[in-house]
């Protein structure tokens, strides 16, 4: 695979407590997603947070990794549903840190046994660049993967 780069631009106005910002993808896929300290602390309709964006990125990366591994195993998925929960917590002496990412996957896959699916899902997690990044940073990545018949 070739080297991949992607870009986003971020604009911030004001101090941390009352300020606000917007995130836009360079390719136009999303524009001016609002975020602030308030949206980082509590969900707010119409706004996001860096952690929510990371959850989406990690979940999407894992979904593609799982689809690739299932296809390579000769059992391409019919449907995958992945959720990701990013956990940020206070770490003594280090401030707030991303300490965990919890992946949950539900898959519709014909012709695969439960044990084989579990092995493929673990391999997909191992091969997912976002899982690798988070694990190298010391965050705990958990995976719950189930076949749905």
C-alpha cells in the first residue's frame, strides 16, 4: 500500500473554557464540525469532540480491517456493524489521557464458524493501524466481536 496522508484544518476562537472551534476535512468530506470544551465533557447535539472523532476513526479502521481479513479468509462479510467507545481519564502525573478504546462488532458472514470468526476478528484488531497506535501509546483496546445469524 502506498504512503497515505490526509489533512484537516482546525480553527479555534477564544480561551479554553468558553472558546469554540471547527474542524474541516481538506477534501470536503465534512466541513466546520463544531467542538468545544463543553462538547468534550458532555455530548451536545450538533457538535463533536476529538474523542468522538477518534472513536469514529478507530471503528471505521477496524471495520475495514475486519472486512479485509474476512475476505482474505474466503468468507467476505455481508454486513458489519462496529461501535467504538474512546475512554479518556485522569492519569496520575500525566493529566487527562486516552486510556482505552472499546470495539464492539456484529457481523453477518456466511460460511464461517464461530471460532474461526473470533480468530479472524483478533487478527483484524492486530492489523488495524488505529488499534496498533492506541496499544503502543499504552491505551487498552478491547474487542467484542459476534456473528449474527
